[in-house]
DNA sequence: GGACATGGTTAACACCGTAAACTGATGCCG
DNA sequence: CGGCATCAGTTTACGGTGTTAACCATGTCC
C-alpha cells in the first residue's frame, strides 16, 4: 500500500471533483489514503504543489480533448471539432475547467504557475493553428489568425464561465443550444458568408434532433488522467 | 473611534485590494481597526457576510460605471459607452472585477449569493436594454436582444478574464488596443455594415492617438464606494 | 554489522473562523 | 439616585488549517 504521487493525485482529484476545492485539505486527503497528514510532505512539498500538479493534469486532459479535433479530415471539420471539444471538456469536467482559470485564487497564488501558463499557451497555439488553417482554406475571412483566435477563445470562455457561475438561467441542454446560437452570431462576423450559412444550417439541424445521437466525431468523454485512469 | 460597518468594510476593501483575498482575515482586519477579532462579530455575523457585502459594493460600483453610459445622447453613443465603461471598470478595479466572478470560490460557497445574483441580473438587463435600443435605431442587425447581449457580454468578459489572468502577453495599453480590435471583429457580425465601418474607423482613430486624452464621455475613474469614498 | 535513505509516526507551532463568558461604559426608567 | 438592560469591546478557548521538527521502523548497500 505504498502512497506514491500518483495515488495522492488520484485521491486529491476525486476529493476536488466530488466535494469541491475547499474540501481538499491535507488531513482529509491523508485520511483517505490511510495515512497521516505530514506523510504527504514526503511526496509533495506543499498543498499548493498538489493543486498545481492537479492543474497540470487538468490542462493535459484539456489538450487531449482539443487534439481529438485533428481527427477531422478537412480544415473546416477540424475547426468545428475544436469548438465542440472545447465545450465538451468544459461541460464534462466543470470543476477542472474552473480550476484551470481560478487556480491562483484557490491557492492564494498571485500568478498562474509558469508551467500551467506554458500549457495554456500551447492550447492557445492550437486554436491559432486551426484558425490559420481555416483561413487558408477560405472558410474564415482573411485576417490575423492570432487576433481572430483570441476573439473566438474569449467568446467561448466567457460564455462558459458565465454558465458555470449559474448566471444563465438554463440547463445544460439549453446552454448547448445557446452556445451554438451565440457562436453562430460571432461567426457571422469572422467567417466567409458561405461558411457562416453552413454553420447556421448545422446549428438549426443540431437544435432539431437535440435528443438524438451526439454529433459524430466528438467522441466519448475522456477521464482526467490522474491515477484512476487506465494503468 | 467607533468601529461601525462602514469602517470595517472600508478597511476590508483596502486589505482585499492591496494584499489580495487571502490576506483578508478577521484577525488582520481587526488589527487594522485597532480591535480584536471577535469584536467584528458585533457588526457582521461572519467573515463570509463581509465578503458578500464587499461583493455588493463592487456590484454597485460596477452598475454606476455602466449607468454613466446613459449620458450618451444617441443609442449608438450609449451602446458604445457601455462597452467602454465595462472595460474601464475591469481595468480600474481588477481585484473587484475578479471578486464579482470568483466570490463563491473565495468563500467556499457553492452558489453566488442571491442578492449578488440579482445584481448581476440587473447588469445583464442593462446591457440587453442598450442592445435593444441599438437594434431599434438600426445600428445592430435585428435579432433577439437577449441573445445578442449575451454574446457581447461573454466576449468582453472572456477577453478581460484572460487578460487579468496574465495569459495575454501584453500590457494595459496593448490590451486596450487588442480589446477594441477584437470587439470590432465581433461587431462585424452583429452590427449593420454602416455602423461596423464606423466602429472600425473609431478603433483606428483610438489606436492612432492612444497617448492622447481619453475618449470623451468615459469620465474619470470612480472609487469603490465603501467608506473612504466621499461621505 | 553499520551507514544510510525511505516513508511513515507523534507532537507541536502559528494561524484561521468562531463561540462563550466576562467587563466596562452608556443610557433609560421607576 | 439606584437598578438594569444594552452595546461594544475583551479574554479565553475549541476545532480546524498548512507545515515543521524530532523520532522510529524498514530495507538496501558497503
């Protein structure tokens, strides 16, 4: 019954998701592992370090969600899948999504940790790449890919955080519709008219058979790889 | 040297802004007031209550920022001022802006407090009203005002939080430019072409004389009305 | 066998929010 | 005026937090 980093992180992850951030205390964590609190300091220098590593895992999973978009065969498909998978991650792992963006508040740390910051940059780069690709394919209006990617990212992120804060009085299904609708409004401005029209149709179709099978290519939920995942 | 609610909130506000949320402890707060911690419970039932009231003040100031937009003489002006003042608040009171959206994390409370939630709704309604007005004036494309307002709100909010997290490698001046540019991209989709063109010109002008006087009508920074403000 | 690293223990420190009991002043009422 | 409640502060204390120090058992290598 060794208590390695892996198992600690797994239990911490579970604690975080099931009981919330404030329940993630060293003593509670140790109790779950059948050990006393100071033992944890053999594996992690501090509680903050645990949270930071958790954030790292959350970012990795996030990245895996996005990377699945590369299974799309056309730039348009990959672009669209990126958006879908972004939303999928946020809705399937809301606590982690919040953790990604609130970590410094939760820990009392001023800045996002450098490695998390770097990971965020990688995610940002991925979106930029999909935007550039879509521009080159004539699907988005020409422009600065970084700037357009930022706009898209900000819009999606903003909408999601507002929803997760409970400020949108709607359930998840309603939010998915709303998200699509809002994204379409944005696309109207940055996409070429032909594609914007296609998106509008797609959105309408999705709204129609919302109770049907999930849109293909989105894939099944991925677990947060932190111990209890396939070993 | 009475220690009324007003003074407590004022000192708590200062502590929050200067030292960060984690520094806002009952003992530290009491020390600043030349008093011991339990004395604070004569005026506030709990620390959480203090934070909630602080959030309330932050929301009030936020609302005052937005309401200044009503000084605009045309719907277009009021619409534009709303966006500017939103940004002004976020940049002049970043800690409060974060507090507005992170309060439940900071306190370990699951949901935003009802009154704060209601205040958030009022702010939302204000934006919806400006959007409706702009639509009626033929400045925005016709559509559902609530939906369009949400899109605008999400975009602004997302961009700002990303910036405040330090994920955009730029300073404040750079961010202001970037914010305008991004907003313009969004407007391209939801505004009527004539107005989008006007905004583009405005953005270009603003970028040109960025070191000049602030655009008229935005007004001077407002203090957070919490004690040290004019009594 | 002895040195040494490893991973756990217990005890303790300083801090946290908060409750209970007590103290001193202040004002009101018979 | 005496008595008494009320208010605003105190001291003390409890159970919680992250973290450290000192100690102890185990296994591994020279």
